[in-house]
């Protein structure tokens, strides 16, 4: 089976970390996010991945010049302009010549959902499309998907106002689709799968949902992007990963439940807890980084304090003694 992975978004909620690179190229502990996503597809029998690219496509081509990622051959489908989620699916499917049942993934989702189960459910109902669903506490950030007792989707409400969601099951961003779905998508313009295509398919009774409580996180916000990494350190998804890279320097520092990337230096007497310090960044003597994200090559001066989901962009600088609380530096809106 082939899978289209959508990786063309702007990653606005993760700025400034995504100002110069797509969010799927940001590291998740020891590898770029996309390698976690494609690795899971490979483990589930997917033998070709079509990367649906828009924003900064060269980042992927440069990282995987031989056209393979996590051992899986890649096909690059580069949109001439952002076509939104459904437009991107149609463009990528045509570009790769897909003419059989296929998978689609939001490329910023990390999950342990066994995709084979989703495909089986899809074949069992004979649906035109089947979407994976996951339960969340606050559905208002997501596409909300009520189903009947048989799994048939009754409606699709993208990002309802708080308190107005019909249920807590949301679109988990993994779909099995028949090629006929492509005919529902007008070509050459922006079309949203969530706002146009799925509501229309639901109205036709052609869309089914597959509910799963498997591990699932959309990494698109600083909180979630930090959280998935702490989960991997904590062993929430299997054996815990070491956070401090062998090429990082942390001698004499207090590093706790954190990721420290290759070439990063945490000076003696500094404290890093529940945080991510990316490749080549440096944390000065006596500085404190708590629950925060420090981009690659950034410098944090001595005795500075970064607290409560502060995000420092790649190459950013925090002066000695500065105190940043829930701050984005630089703040690019
Ligand atoms: N190629 C391409 N072109 N990709 C795009 C485009 C585009 O124009 N716009 C967005 N994407 C990609 C993003 O890179 C991301 O991987 C995926 O499509 C979803 O976009 P997000 O911006 O992350 O959407 P979201 O998180 O607000 O909501 C979506 O995901 C939720 C679950 O994670 C929706 O599908 C919701 O319904 C869903 O609940
Ligand atoms: Mg997302």
C-alpha cells in the first residue's frame, strides 16, 4: 500500500522553530519527526511514501537526497502553491499515479495506531473513506466526528467553538481512501478535506470512522511538540529513549528528563529540566531551562532563566541574566 504524507503546512503554531524549516523536519528526540512517521508506516507494511510538499520542500530533498527515508522509497510531490489538505491529496495522488486504495496521514501526528486495523475496517465496511478517530478532552482544536453504532460518520465539524462539539472523538489525521474520493476534489484550487470533502462524504453516507485509543499526539503546538519527546524519554511508548546525545556536553550540569542534541553544550552549574535543547545550542553557566524549547545553535547566556514553554528559535540569543517566561524569541506572531 502507498501512503501520502501531508507535510506542506506552514507550522505557524510552532514559530519561531518553523520559520526556516517545515515542522516535520524538527527533531523528535534523536531523529527528524518525519522519520518517526515514515518508520511507523514501514513497520505497518507501507512500501512507498508520497511526500506532499509545499512550504520549504528543499528541506526534505536535502535531508533525503537518495529519495529514501527510514528505509522507504519517497516520491516528492511539490505543489506549485499551497492547495490545502484535499487539494494536496489530489495533487500528490495524481503526481504519483495512485489508482488503488491508499493511506493519507497528517505528517505532524505521532501515533502507535496499527494502520493494518484501519485498512481492515475500511475493507470490511466497503466505505469510500475511513478515518481514524481518537478521544480527546478538548475537541475544539480538531475535527470532531460523531458516528453511529456501525461506525458511519454522521457529520464532520472542523474546529467547533469551545463547548459546541457534538462528541469527544476527533479526526486523528489518518485516512484510508478509495481513488474515487479524488473525483470529489476540484483541481487547481485550495480545497480542505476537513471543511469540504469529508462533510460531503458524510452527507452521502460514504465515510466511516475507526475509533482507537492507541497513543496519539498532534505535535503542532509547542506544548505537544515538547510532550511527545518527554513521552519517549519516559518510556510511555515502549523502551525509553536516552535524551542526552552522545555528542552533547553536559559535564557538571543538572540535566533532568530532557533532550540535549548533538554538539549542544550545557555548562557546569546550569540546570535543564523537562526541556529540549537542540543540536549545537549552548546553555551558559548557572542558567535554568525549565519546560522550554531551545532551537539549534541558540545561545542562552549565564544565569538566564527560560521558564514555562519559552521557545527560542534556531540561532536565537538570550542575554546573560535575562528571565523569559512563556515567551517566544523572536516573536514572529
Ligand atoms: N501539502 C500540503 N499543502 N500540506 C498541508 C497544507 C497544504 O496546503 N496545509 C496543511 N498541510 C499539512 C500540514 O503540514 C500537516 O501535516 C497536515 O497537513 C495537517 O495540517 P495542520 O495545520 O497540522 O492541521 P491541524 O492540526 O490544525 O488539524 C488537522 O489535524 C487534526 C489532527 O491532528 C485536521 O485534519 C483536523 O481535523 C484533525 O483533527
Ligand atoms: Mg496538526
